[in-house]
C-alpha cells in the first residue's frame, strides 16, 4: 500500500531541515560573520609589535583586546608590516589600528575614539644648529617622515608647500637609518620609536627635540565593517578613558 503524498512531503521537508542544520554546524562561518580584522604595526615597540611567539603585543593590541572584551565584539588583531596594513585598509580588507587622523582620513574611513596620544619628536645630530620648538621650525631641514603616517593638519598643509623638503620612508626604523646615513637632516618619529630604534653606536651623536606635536591615535575602520561594531568599540573606549584604563595601560607599557 502506498503512503499518502503528504507524508512524503513531510519527510522531504524534514530531511532538508536536517541537512541545513548539519551544513551550518559543519561551517561555522556560515552561521556567524567573521571577526573584523584590525592590523597594527609590527615594529612600533612598545606601542605595537610581535612578541617572540609572533603574537601581537604592546599598548595598542592590549587596548583593542580590552575594548573587544568589554564590547562583546570579537576582533582579529594582528601585527604586520606597516605598508601591508595600509594596503589592507585601502582595499577594505581590514581596519588599521594605531594611526593619526586627518581630514582626509575622516572623509574616507570611519575613525574611532582615541586609543592613546603619542608625542612626535624631531631626531637630529647634536651638531645641527636647531633651536626651535615648533614643527614649522623644521622647514629649512631635509626631514624624513614615515610613509602613510597622518601627522595631523599642520604637516598635511606643509606637505603642499614646495619649500618643505620632506623625504618619506616606509617605517620609523628606516627613517632613522636615513638620518644615521646622512641622507636627511631630521627624522620625525614617535618618542617611543626614537628611544628604541636608534642604532646604539649612533645614539650618542643624536638628540631629540619636542616640536609641539602630540597626536591622538585611532582605529581606521573600512566601510565594510558594520556601524554597530564601530559604535560598540567606541562605547568601550569611552568607558576605558573615563575609568582610567587607557592611562593605566599607557603607563605600564611606556614605563617598562
């Protein structure tokens, strides 16, 4: 005796439901979106770098991990070469963690609340007759800047001035190597990088000067990242600022 056609339809629908459930169990990525990737500079100790095991370490990765924990937003935090991080941001593949915002950046990507404020210093030979205290005082000197860094509106405007002799390098370390080799007269880098990356043999003949430049550091989010993700991370960062967590983490990493 043949079974009723309704029973066969019920079995078919039940089988399809089981198959779909198994497919979702077998493929977790189909059930939930991938964690947004945030790429940090891998040679910016102690702010961001890779530890001996190759894991992201330093101030920025720790701030991002804590913001992810508080917000409930899982982040895929990595430390990679700076130029690779910039390319990934440009193509929308990943966010960039630890960058200085400019008007251009704010128009092209979504910019987080600050993670930290970093002091920028001029590194130059001790014999260089420089006695200024402002960024504009560097105008007569051939100055190396880090390619892709956003030093803020002041330097953005100066880059359009032909009188400025700016010479970019892919990283702070290479910027300082240019200075040590005599190819530039000044390197404009972060204070932490200046303290660590100078060649010990060259360090005694170099000095650092403040130029009145202290910039907030942000995450640049590509437009492919959901608005809710950006909002929740910002809420966590605001609370970390209010309860002193950002200051405590900065002291721990910068005073070690």
